[in-house]
C-alpha cells in the first residue's frame, strides 16, 4: 500500500490494511481469465464496473 506523510491515501478496491481482495472477487478474476479474457480485457472490465485501475488494487 502506498504511504503518504499525512495518512490520507485511501485505496478504492481493497480496504485499508487489507492484503488481499475478497474471495469472491478473486474467483471472478480467475474465472474471467480461465474463460479466455486477456489481462487487458479484464483491466478494461474492472475500469468500467468499479472505476478503478488495476494498479490501485
């Protein structure tokens, strides 16, 4: 998790101090990849649904 001097950084995909995404989200990502979606397709899909960039996770 990135750090800042004032402690104001708030991640959008995972809560603060959470090391992994929820099990449900992980299963969905694995399923999309297993069905043949490219990592670029998955990134685009996440951006559309959750307005997040993969680097934010």
